[in-house]
């Protein structure tokens, strides 16, 4: 286990503690990280509502629940996140559903900007894109897989906007488009990708 990972695990919060922490900051007019502008605060408030909505109902499909019930390995899912990250708000609750469902899975969250040494080991296109979820085998303490920062279709939407020629659609409009896709998808893509990772990991031990 790397020093960066050891350090992160010492400060990791449970999902419930992370949600409470975000709300405590918002109650003070703050969000996580060094950027405290009005836009970041507005998005962080919106993200709380997104997570509140997703937390109300565990929507994992039955076949996924059956897979989780039969896991052979014990996994710690460590998520690098921030309160202003919209993709984290749309996907972190799904990972919590997994942890709620599977006795073999534990979920913890750390802040990206407090653990850039760990984040820099898991860059996406040379960027510190989040959320990034590390799948850690709890018996070996090794990272055996990672996921993120968003489902592949959402990643394609984001890349298309990033690579669009100038003048391109303003970021707030892109943000609306991206989260419109999340709303229509209803976590199906996120679930499918997480399930595929577990199937691959469990296949290694059979």
C-alpha cells in the first residue's frame, strides 16, 4: 500500500459522515476545496439535493444484488470526491447502495484537494477528474481496480464539449445537458459499469 493511500485512509469518512460534513459546510456558506465562489456554492447546494433524491431509494437491480450477495473478496471502495462535483453527486449514492447491499463491501470518501498525491496516481487524460473510485482488496490492501470519473456515455458527452471549437456552448449549459443525461439514464449505466468491474474482479478468484 502506497504512503499516499495510507494517508488517505486515515482521514477517510463514511458516506453518512461525508454527507453530514458537506451539509455543515453549506450551513456556513461554504463548500469543500479552495474555490469558494458563488458558482461553486450554488452547485454544491444542488448536489446535496441530487444526493438526497438518490439516497431515498436503493435502485440496484435484482441480478446485481445477487452478484453482490455472492462476492468472494472483501472490498473497500475509496472515493476521491468534492462537494461541488456534479458527477460525484450522481454516482456516489450508487456506490453507497452497493455498500448497503453487500456485506463484503465498505465505502469511504476522501477529498481530492486534500490528497492530490493519491489523486495524481489515478489521473484521467492527465487531469484530476473526480470522482475516482479505488477498489481495494481488504485482505491484501492492494488497489485491484478503479472507476471514474463518470460513466462512459457521460464521459463522451464531456469530452465532446471539451473538444468543441470556440465559441462553444457555455459551461452552465453543458452542465445542464450532462445532468439531463444522468436523469434520463436513471443510474443504469453507472450500475452496469460497477457490476462489470465486480464480475471481472470475482472472475480472478474463481
